């Protein structure tokens, strides 16, 4: 029978230990970190990231982070590197080698080979006096007091420190380059994240479906237009100028009024003369935020100051960006 343990207490202790390690790591960042950043910024090559064991897993994640934030990077497993994959390292590339101990057999074989190629070698190790620490051109020091593992064996705190140091390097490079949200969108065109960064309101305006009436239009024509176009609203336009909007909510409120002959009403009698509008080029996420702010489900879209259509809350939600 398994021993009964307080899993919540263990989880909290683990997280506190790793959090404390990161706080200590933050205090240890010094000028050597900036030197590494400047060298990478000036380089015309890629960042080749390598490691063995769990450090290799961290290396793969960091490759993805660097590539998505403007720094070209590739992964090279340390074991495979000494069996042919070292050919991936090109003349102007830099090599980032990640290892907790810095003394594993594969690292001891790989480091001299990298240095013989003449490529700059950046080490990331917990032990500054290890083989990797002493033989790197630059060292990102990631010391820890102990692993979160009760036996001080399973890589936990050490890999958290490696991951955080890599993220810190990626963010420093990203901001130094002035990497913008638009740049980020180019590397993330798919999925909800990409859509949030590039999908425009104009992309959601349905071609040819522009519900509109004149201010003199009788109410029955307004109802017919809203029903036919199925966007829950119709713009009121006179002489190519937007003068108001009528929503299905306006229609319902009109019908709730007593002693009113709707046959005598025109669009101008019930329209909102100050409709909420959004430009054709604005991001769809901005449209969603405005709808939330004003508690509405439609926005009138304008392009070059002229009425271009209506975007509905459902148009945004069906894109899956929220």
C-alpha cells in the first residue's frame, strides 16, 4: 500500500523552492549577461543550442522561443553532435551549450570540437568551475542550492533555472531589437494567438452585406433590411454620409412603447445618432474590447470615413480568438 502523503504541502514546497532559486538567480545577473546579449545581437549567424538529457529538452523549448521572438536558432543534441550533427554549425553561428553539471562525458567531448571550429561558445551551467564553465567563451551561470527532488537527484530546480535564464536572454534580445507585436504576428500566423495579432475588422466585414437604410425609410423597411442581412443592425446613410444606426434592440424598444403608430415612424425617429464606429484597419481584438466596454454586440465599420459595413460580436467569436 502506498504511503499516504500530503500532496498539497509537497506541491507548495516544490514551487517555493523553485521560486526562491529564480529570485536568487535574478540577483546574480551581472555584466557577463549583457556581454552575451551584445555578442548575439552583432552576430550574423544562428544560435545553435545543445544539451544532453533534461537539458536537451530545455534547449528544444528555448529554440522555439528564440525563433518566435526574432533570433534564428536551431537545436543540436549533444550526443548526436559528436556523431555527425556538428556539421549543422555554420561559420557565423554561435553555440549555446546547456548542462547542469557541465562535466557530462558528451559535453567534455563536444566542447573542444566546437572550439576547434572557431565558433563562439556560450555555456550555461550550475557549476562555474566545471569543464563547460571553464572552457566556455562566455558563461551564463545558473547555480542552485539543491533540486526540488527529495533525493536531490531529479532535475527540477536546475531545469527551471535554465529555462528562466533562456527566457531572460530571449526577452532581452527581443526588446533590444525593438521586436514589435506586428513582428511577432508574422511568426505566429496560425491559431488564436496569430489571429489576435493580425486579424482586422475589415477581414470580418462580409463582402456585399452592408445593411443600410435612408433616414426617411419607413420602419417596416428598416425591419426588413435588418432581418434580411442578419447582422442585427442597419446603418442609416444619407448622401453617402453615416448619420446613425438602428439595432434590433432599438426595434424592440420601439415596439414596447404604448400608443404609437409604427406606420408613421421613419428610421430617423428611432436611430442612434451617435453610433459606435471602428475603422476598417483596426484589429478585431480591439473591436471585441470596445463591444465589451460599451455592452453592445455590433460596431459600424468605416473606411476612409465612409460606411463599410457592420461587424457583429459573433463574427469575432467564431474566429476562435477568445
